[in-house]
C-alpha cells in the first residue's frame, strides 16, 4: 500500500522512507480564483446555493415524469424516479440567445454560471486571445435532441442545431463564442471527476503562461430515465423512500446517491493580470493532480492506492503536509465503496497520526451532479474560505465505524471532523477530492489569499 509520511515539513518516500524533492507548482504563474458562478439544485445562483448549504437544506425530491420533457413520455411514475433537478429561473432557459445549441440544459446552465462568474470577477471585456475556456461534461446533451428524434424521426428545420447540443463540447463552445474566447477551448471528460480535472487543466494553462484568464468548470444534466435506470441497476442509487434523506455520505446506513443537475464556472486568473486590474482574489488555486486509480469501469481500488498517490503528489506539488490541511471536501457519494476508499486514503496518509482538521461532503444536500460535481463543490469550497466556515454534511447522523476499522483509534477524530451545522472556523487551506467511473482520480489544494 502507498504510504505518505512527513518529517519536519518534508515529504518522504512511499514505503521506502527515502527523502524526495518537493517539486512545487510555484515556478509558474500563481493562479487566483476571482469569480464564481453556480447553478444547482439548491439555487440558481452562487449565493442562493451557498446560503442553502449553510442552512442545511437538501434538494432531493420525487420526480414527476410529466414535467421532465420528451425523454420521459410514457415513463411510469414510481419511487425509482427521485433526483435533484437544478433550480432555474425563467430567463435561464436561454441566457445568451443560444438557439444554435438546441437549448440543452447542460449548455444553458454553463452559460448562466459563466455570466455570473464574469460579473463576480468584474470582467466585462471579451474577445481576447489570452483568454481560455476549459468546461467539461461527463456526457453530451440528452434532454432535447435525441428524445426529439426518437419521437419524431425528423430533425426538422433546426435539426442540425439540435444535434450540436448533443456534443460534450457544446458548453465550452457556447461559452467561448458568447465571450469571444480566442485562446484554447477544451472540454475534458473524466466521468464524475470532470469538474475538478477541468479546473486543474485551466490552472495549468495559466501557470504555463498560455492564458491570463480561463473560464473553467463543468456542467451536467443527467435526469433521464435511461441513465437513472442504469445507475439503479448498478446499485449506486439510494433506495430510500425519503428523497430528502436518501444520500448519506459516510453514514453507517448509507446506500447510494441521488442524481442531480448543475454547473459551476470559475474565473481563473494569473496573479499578475489580477493585480494589474485590481481584482479581488477569493482563493488561490495552489496545485492540482489527476491520475488513474482504476480497478474496473465501475469499481474502485479497495486499497485506495490511486487516491493516496494523488494526495501524496498534491502535497508534494504544493509543498504542504496533511497536518496543514484545515478542511477536506470529499467526493462523498454515499456509496459503500467510495466513502470507504476516501477514508482509507486519508488513513494511509496519516500513517497512524491524528488529524485535527475538518471534513465536509455536499452530495447529501445537492445530490450527485455527475460531471458537474467537481466544479460546483470546488466553488463551494472557495466560499467556505471566503466566509471562514465549515459547511455541514447533510444526512450524516452516525459516522460509520467500519470506515476506521483498520485504525480504530482514529474513529473519534474522523467522526468529529464532520459538523452537522455550519461552524465558524479559521480556514487557511482546503483540499478537494474527486473520483469517477473508469478510474479518474483528482485532487486540488486551495488557499485563502493573503
């Protein structure tokens, strides 16, 4: 098993104990987060979502097939159909006149989030070759184009436009076109780790001085009967009859998640560019690492070697240590396997020592936003840094003691790291983790400016 150890602030080897050089990301241009936009099941904006999180609200609900579009026609309504649909305002159906993209929700959500993020950053300029766009999705648009064809077998006059909305790069293309982005336009796909991978890639473009500004994030709208049926048969969706209490990250009674929708776009900006225009930095994107920890298309490595290695590499890249992490935001899907893997990785890095930081997971409140999860959750981490507060972990009533079975002396500290109500706390650093089907593993470290 991979083991991470530290001595006098230095990272040592894995299992061998040999000292290793601390390569850091500081050699490149520092990356700041200057703007945030969110569309989520708890609200159509950044602040409505954040205040709902702090208040302990939860988004799970019974889905009504009659209100969910063509793909749901003829679908029987029973308890399988639970989820966390995004809360959208009426003007968000086409925020930038995007008819060419077929009004797919995963496109319009990204456009809405991008508009809010740019306003938050105080950026009104556009059409710059030093701007980039990295917006991922775990899949293409499924709400309009394909159901329309299945029911009519005719694309109609706007058929080609509808088809464009099925492309996974449609959100990135729409955002780039609406704001005149002339630098790299990328659309990463890494399953449920897509959002964090997109942010990492965006930060790399700035650190390498390819871009001054990158609109980075992800989006997803997966409330479709075929997808929900697949997740249900895979055994990863909760079978609870109460959608509000269905997803219970790290709880002893957890049995899966509910699928949600949403998007987040973050404005990543080089420190020099932000300084020149007098921008406010909400956080520094210190470092990020992504790799593969696959043991199968839908299973995780029970030894957690991939995630342990990603955390180890992240700490090396940032010149940090596990003891210095004030808050960890876990992927926390509420499945038996995922939550066990994440705690196993943390225990591997602690190597018997205790950790006094805090933990949180957002899927009990938001549902699992799939490709949108990593960016929305990272955005919420930035807000936790801004407001100096540990967010509550919804539906976590009894921390599962089996998660600490290998090191039972860690149980009390692990359980106490989660809070049931928003708790004011001095927070300097936040670590974010994301995992996905097929093996993508990503970690990132955020730091409060100043």
